[in-house]
């Protein structure tokens, strides 16, 4: 990652992590948000393709946003300050 003024904020509202990627060419702000929790679900369809585990979460969703954030941090292909927000257990807020 290039020299920059990026930031990471941990423990906001006890359940949020925010990465701030700064591209100082603009005063615009953009935010992207991903869940980082999962819900306990037991799939009872009986279909051969049914989940074999009890937890169905947001693994792919979170991974996509992490990869997007990594790409943007490395390439700076955005014209704003980007807030990458990872939030857990919004049901408790």
C-alpha cells in the first residue's frame, strides 16, 4: 500500500470496524458495508444439496468486500474518501 493517511477504527459501538481509505483528490465520501456475523439456521428441506452445517453466514459477502477494499487500497481507483464498514450483530442495536 502506498504512503497515505488511511485509518482503521476498531470497536465502534462495540461491534463495528471501519477502514478509511483516503484518495485526497476529492472531498467526496463513500461508504460500503458488510455484515460479519452469521445466523444459526437449520435447513430442513431434505434436498441433497441442503447445507450440512447449522450456521449459514455472510462468508462470501464479507470476502467480496474485503477483496474490494484490498483492491481499492492497492490501486486507489476511486475519487473520494472510502469508508469500509464491517458490522456484526446489528440485531442487538
